[in-house]
C-alpha cells in the first residue's frame, strides 16, 4: 500500500551565507534521499523553514540544484521562540511510499542533532 509519509530533517549553518545555506541544505536532502532510497518523482511536496537569522538564500534553491525541478517547494520563517536553536534549516518532505512510518529515516545533522537525538544521523553515515 502506498501512503504519503512525512520525512523530517534539520541542519544548521555557521553563518547567514548563500553558499552555506545551499550546501548544508543539499547535504541534508542528499542524506534523506540516500537513507530512504527516495526518488524525486515520489516526492509530493517539500516545506522548508529557516530561523529568522537566515535570509541570504531560500533553502529550496538547494532542492532545485539536486534536480527537484518538478517538485512543489515552499519556504517559510520558523517561529522565533526565545532560546531556540539559531541558524537552523528544517524540512518536511511529503513522500509517496510503500514504507511504513516506522521504516522512514529522518535526518538531523550538525547542531540540529540536539533537536531530535533519536533521529540524529552520524555525519559519516551516508552521502
């Protein structure tokens, strides 16, 4: 049975810099794709958020660079909760898959590993 599953991920960058935002987001997406054997034609849509301190580039630009040209993408601002992790990019991928929710691999990298330790991925695990 095919269902739409949510795949979560997050990463951080050292600075509000276009290249850093794109590079970190590409790394995050490529790891999600590799760990889930995800094909772009099975991706229904993707929602990116960025913390208020990141505005040098849209994280969605990274998805276009990895070839997701037909996938609907949107970016929005993360809620500015006091004390929240800064310079953070989050993603929610809506994925059409036969995998159960338990089989989905979520990916939290860099400083974002602290947000969801159970979904933290070793930086050397895949790419």
